């Protein structure tokens, strides 16, 4: 069964996100303890950075570390990844990869974001984490 996640990871906790500014269908969930931050699922929206940054301002999370992540798993491990973001002073430019390169890109991103230990079973990428939401 194929799985797709498109959204944001941010060091801003869920209570710091302006929920009233969320676009329809976007959902915020906390990262799994002991991590501090949020995952924001943004189905059917894969914006360029210049489109996403104003949305980060609206959500009140532009000052926190964040990464945009789009990934797909068609039959097992991650087969496609696109990412970009801002981690501290490091600006991550947009990169997309398929197959084994996608897995390496994903693991590198998770390590940079401080989630390397959780990368293999990252909660927001579990098929059952978001429940029955439309636009999966």
C-alpha cells in the first residue's frame, strides 16, 4: 500500500502554532516525546519555498527551525523525498531524490533536524498516525 506525507516539521510546539491560520485540511500534531515540536500535515499542497514562507509567518512559526518534507513509500521503505527548510543558520535548499538516494536524503535530513534516532520509525510517517483524514 502506498503512503505519502507532505508537510512541515517544526521545533515550535503545537500550542505555539496559530491553528486559526491553518489552511483547510492541514492538521497539527505534536512530535513524539522527548522531541519538542510539531508535524503539520499539508495534503495535496507541495509549495515552493517562496509560497511556503508567508504561510509560516501566518502560522507564527517562521522563527523556529522548520523543514518541508514530501515523501512517498510505494511498497516499503521511502522511495521519494523532497525537502527544504531552515535549521538554525543553515538554509536547506530544495532537493528531491528517488530510490536509494531518497533514503539517504531522508536519513540525512532527520539527522540534521535532530531526529536521527527516530528516523526508522518516525511517528508522523506511520500509515496510522494521522488517522482517517482525507487527502492521504
